[in-house]
C-alpha cells in the first residue's frame, strides 16, 4: 500500500464518518418533522368538529335573533295600537267627561253661592 492509498483510505473513512455524523441530525430532523406532521393532523382533526359546532351555534343564534326581531316588531305594533286606542278613547270619551265634570263643578259652585247668599240674607234679616 502506498502513501496515496493510505491517504485515500483515511479520506474515505473520514468522509464516511462525516456522512454518518451528518446523517444523525438529519434522521432526528426527519423524526421531528414526522411528529410535527402528526401533531398538525391531530389539531386539524380536533379543530374541524369545533369549527362545525361554532358554525351551527352561529346559525342557531341567527335564527333566534330573527325570532327576537319578530317579537320586537310585534311589540312595537302593539304599542302603537295601544297608543292609538288611548288617543281614540281620550277624544271619544275624555272630552265629554271633562265637559261633564266642568259642568257639575259649575253647578256645585252655583248652588254653594246660592246657599251662601241665602244664609247671608237670612242672617241680615235676623238682625
């Protein structure tokens, strides 16, 4: 064996050792990437049902909001109807009742004045 052959053999062994040393991190990196792929797959498998459930919840909430809007609209219409009915009542029965009350007050006041003046006349006549 010549010196060139020994040097070539040492270079070949050094190259094999270098490739072997570089292969260990590459194998570990491959395992890390495989584990990351598995983790991502598991996260995706667990996230999809949660997203489906969230979409169902949002759709259900929208349905409930439509119902609440219908109820609110109906309540506003009832309020308008009650207001119109109160206005109709006030114009139909309220004004005549106020007039009757005012008339009865005036009659009472007239009777009170008449009774006071008759008492005053009676007391003046008694003097």
